[in-house]
C-alpha cells in the first residue's frame, strides 16, 4: 500500500507538468482539467484529450482533426468554426455545447451526450451519431451526408433547413417531435412509419418509398 501511494505521489508532478503544457499538435492532455480555458485558433491535431474536463472552454476556430476527446467533459464548450476531421467525440458529455459551423467530416459522436447542443451550419459528412443523446439538438442549416443516427435519441431535435447530400440512417432512432419540416429523407435508411408518426414534418418533407406523412402534421409550435 505504501509503495502504491509513493508511486502515485511521484506521478503527480509529471502529470501536472503534462497538463500545463501549451496547445500543440499531438499534445497529451489525457485526464487533465482544462475548464474555462481560452484555446481559440489552436492547433490540436492528433492531440490526446481523452477523459479531460473542457467545460466552458473555447476551441473556436481550432484544428482538432484526428484528436481523441473520448469521454471528455465539455459542458457549454465552444467549437464554433473548428475543424474536426476524423475526431473522436465518442461518449463525451457536451450538454449545450456549441458546434456551430464545425467541419467534422468522418467524426464519431457515438454514445455522446449532446442534449441541446448546437450544430447549426455544421458540415457533417460521414459522421456517426449512433446511440447519441440528441434531445433538442439544433442541426438547422447543417449539411449532412452519409451520417448515422441509428438508435439515437432525437426527441425534439431540429433539422429545419438542413441540406441532405447523402443517405442518413435512422435504424431504431427515437424521433418524438423531431422537427423534419422540409427535410429530404427520400434516401434515408432504417425509417419506420412509427418514427414518422412521432416526428413533425410538413408538405415539403420528402419520405422514402412506402412511408407516408403523418395525419398529425404539421405539428404545433413546441
């Protein structure tokens, strides 16, 4: 036991120095506390940011391509205008975070907690949101192609004005009051009539063959 405590004490200064390092490509900030830090326009390509706390930190305009943010805490964090190609956001806690206008081609948000997050105007091609919590998340004016929302919670998520440039997968997704007015879902996969009946569309919503508009459309304002 004493040996274990001694090892932990020796490791602490090294970890503190590691966490105090300046932002740079490939930096190792695993399990660091970086809350409320100004990191705008930083180069964090391929950085190891696993399980760190970035709550209320500002990454606006930064390059996070290839970075690993798995299990990071990012409550009310800003990523607006950032580049996040093939970035790993799996299992993050990112309630009310701002991903507006982010370019996140090939990024993973699998099992991420993204309630009330903002993806307005984002570039979301080949992005994986499987099993993500996306309640009231805003995808307005985003461009989406070849994205998976399989088994995601999309209750009250907003897709108004979203540009669909490729298939979207909705296998098992929960779509209670999901705003799909005007959305082109003609090439979507995994959609069932029960999901459509729960969602909110209108006369401009395009559905895959075999599905029909809900008799409850249009929905009242939420």
